[in-house]
RNA sequence: GGCCCGUUCGUCUAGCGGCCCAGGACACUGCCCUCUCAAGGCAGAGACCACCGGUUCGAAUCCGGUACGGGCUACCA
């Protein structure tokens, strides 16, 4: 109970969908246990920083609808929550490890390391640090460290043995220590590497469990070694499987949209995104699959998370989106639609069509096209539709004119009355209702498909509807 | 190359030794409903449970190997 978990993105770009999934799992666990969720920004790579990335992370997470307890802008007992503002902590930690002999200064230049690796490759060996600086006597190393600013601190990895973890998702995993290199912990610019910073922060912030992406699994032994070097207890880890592109590779830009902001502007609902994402890699073990954020908080279990990576499936996302759109009340849908419609479109009229387009949308952006006939008289009446297949042009003119006449007397101008009028014309002329509505729809909406015709005509209003019907007749006469 | 992980319908998945000649969902096909398109309902097709051995009375489920896929292999995270 009362788990402390964290989401720790790097501000190297807009918020990625895969990260959102990891965030969600952390969020579920935090809320479910009445615990604490921490947002921590891991910006230890100063070269890859992207302007506005933190804003984008905040925007994305807010859109998704999750909230957290401690973070850069929220503050908290472990502030600051941005790693670049916690440098002294890491430097002190690195120093401690050097002092205790579990880490050492390395003075190798990047050039030397490159040459070393090239030579190793040429000889067909594994490329890894040759530990040249590992055996410099401590006194000499300390002295050189003060005069040579360009040194780093490396972890002194034991030469033999194994290190293991019991991952909450992947189970028991063991690594032979001889396969692990002497990892850099503190870079020459005084910044920690990820490997040092995560361990220190996760420890200081009391994170339990650590839930992160599967791609961190290979560096876990390095982290374990750092915990060991500090003499700290290792908290439970849970690695969650990757979200893959349709080609089975890690989801990236080349697979299309991958940032939350893009999905937002494409008209996806956060409810759908959450539902869809949560189900990649997790299942409640039942046949239910429609879940709100609150449902997920209730039902999520970390031990039900899958090991295999799951592919991103646009069709399935679309399905969930349509489903969640349909679950919205008409007023709620109107509000969601608002940013996707021209400001000048009369919201009362929009509100009127909402019930009729609700089950015809996959994404919110589709609404505009679906209802534009109500807001612009600039429609294209296609003769091929005005005259349904196997009907004569003259007959179509007659049909449209009869509809025009009967509609004029419909009062009040509502769907049922309009339906009766059209049925009467069909009956009178021996047309099928289907054919008649094809012609009328083309005349009134300029479309082949759309919201229910009678309701659409009612919404349009008698005057505009009649004008369009007359225009269609004229068009056919010329 | 090395280390680690993974492998059930096209896709997301259920399954944790007999209930499975494998269930649900998306997508697909057909039918019904119907003023169009949807939505909805019903039905169907779709997986020799990657492969090969082993354990067991019995394996999708346990063990070993192989294949394939993926991740990592930086003073990136």
C-alpha cells in the first residue's frame, strides 16, 4: 500500500506514446495503492535537450488526464525534480564511490577510446573499455583528477561472478559480470550519466517499484552494481514490454504519428488512447476490454503485464475512439468538437446535429466534413446522384419538384413530417424511397452519404432546403 | 559479433498440466435492421499454440535445444 512510483522522461522531444503507456502503468499503481506518483525530468544529456520539451510533456500528460503528486512544477519533499538541478548530489555520490574504491577516475580521451574500440573491432573482439585507468594508484589518480579537468568517473565492475534480479514482469534474470563494462558514472562535464542519476534519485526518492520500459533491461545489471557499491537495497523492478510499430520494431517517427500532441490534433479522445494503450501489454484476464482511467486504476495488476512487446494497431485505436465518442453525452461531445470546427459555425446548430453524427465518427476531425452542408451553401450537386441510376433525368426533375411542393406545406418542419412528404412523393411517382432520398440528399447536402436525411433537412430549415431543391432542378434542366 | 529478452488467429490478447481439436476483441466476409453511411444484432472465415526433442497417464501450459524476431552494446536516455 502507498507505493511511490515515478515517471522519468527525458526532455529530448515531444511526449512519445510509448512513454505514455509506461506513465499510465505507474499512474495506475500509484492511485490504486493511494500512493505517490513523481514526475522527474532526466536531462543529464545536455546535448540532446530540446526546447519546449518539458512543456510538451506537461501538455501531453494533462491531455491524457493523469496527474501526479511531485514534480518540477509541483514541488515536493525531494525537490528539485530536474536532474540538471541536482548535480551536487550526483557529484557527491560519485566521490563517495571513488573514496570507497568501488569507482575510479578515468583519464582516457575520447580519441583513445575510439581507437581502442576500432582496434577491438578489427580483431573481432567485443568493444568495451580496456580498464586502462583502473589500476592507477588512488593517490596518483586523485592528484591527476585535480589537475586534469577532463576526467570521468567509472564504476569498478567486479571481474567475475554474476548479478541477478527478480523482475516483477520478466522474472529471474542473471548476467555474468565479465560481460559488463566499467560504466561511466560521471561525465567530464560534471553531469552524471543516466546510470548514476537514476540510481541515486530512485533511492533518495524512495521509489518502489521502479516501472520502466523494457529497453532498460540490459542496463539493469549496471544499476544493480551501483546500488551495491553504495550499499543500498535494490527496490523491486518491473520492466514493461515495448510498444512496437507495425513492423515489429520499436515505435518511432517513421511509423507515423507517435506523439500525443499529434493524436490530439487528429481528433482522438484521451479516453480512447488510454484504453487502447493500457491494453498493449496488459490484460485483466477477463473478456472485458473497455476501461476508463478509473476502471484501470481499479483493475490493473503489474503481475498481469505481458513480456512480449505489442504492436501498435491503428484499426484498434480507431475502434476505441469511435466507441468512446459514442459513450460521450451530446453536450460533452459538442465540447470536444469545439476546437475542430470553425469558430463562426453556430454552436446551436452544431448541437442539433451532434446526435446524428455521433455514431458516424471515428475521429473528431471528421465532424466538420460531415456537417459542413449545414453551414455553407457552397455545395456541389452531382447530377449523377440527382438522377439515381436507372432513372430518367426528366423524372428526377419531376420528383425533386414534387418534393419541393410537398415540403413547402410541412409544418412544423420536423423530421417526421418531412419523411411523410417524401414517402408520399415516392408513392405518387412509383419511385422507391431509396432512390428518392438519393436524389434529395444530393440536392440538399451535396453528398452521397451523411447524417439521416430527414433530420438533416429539418435542421437546415425549410427555406434553405427548398432553395437547394430548386437549384437542383434548375441544374438538371440545363 | 557479444549480452539479455521474446515467440498463441493479420493485430491486441485469454490461457498459468486435463474445462482448449484453443476463448474474446479489432480488422475482414455474409445476413438482419435501415432514407445513405454508420452504429447495433447475428453468423462466418481466420492459430498444425515458431520448430524439434524430453518430462508426464495427459502439455499451448514444465524442461532442453534450434530457428526467427527484438532490445542493448556511448562521457544517449
